[in-house]
C-alpha cells in the first residue's frame, strides 16, 4: 500500500498543485490495487500514474509561471 502513496511527495515541492495531483495519483493507484488486474500490470501502472502526475505538475506549473510573469516585450 505504501508504494501507492509515493506521488504524495509532490506536496513537499509542489504546494497545492502538487498536493492535488499527488493525491489524485495516489487515489488512482489505490483503486488499481483494489482492482482485479494482474500483478504485472500493477507494477507497470503504479509508476506510470505517478510519473503522469509529475509531468502534469511540471506542465501546469510552467504554464502558471508564464501566465503570471511580466512579459519582456515592450
């Protein structure tokens, strides 16, 4: 079960956005563990779900940073 919660580490570096994405990824991982999928697919999907959360965190964080930074065009 603890292996499902590793995406929550995004909270430490990502604040509210990281917590939301990490929590969603952890919830998805927990539902996958409770499903009747074969074990090999869980070992494949668990890191994939977490890495997807990390990529989304990077993309959304970058978009927010670009949206609030002052433009350099004059």
